[in-house]
């Protein structure tokens, strides 16, 4: 799946390195969300 010797956009976008980086980023965000003790106070300012 190459055009003129260059990989097409989906091949470059979903390469192994990009998928690993995206999974690591999502895992880090999930860990931060699940381990936070309390919600930020700015969420409740309007209530």
C-alpha cells in the first residue's frame, strides 16, 4: 500500500509506533483519572 514509494496516510497514521504511543497516552490519562481523590472545584462553581 504505497504510492510512489511512500506509505499512504492510513499506513503512516496507524503504524505500530503510533498505536503504541496512543495506547500509552490513553493508559496514562486513565490512571490519572482513576487515582484522583476529588474532583476539581471549578466544575462545581456554577452549582
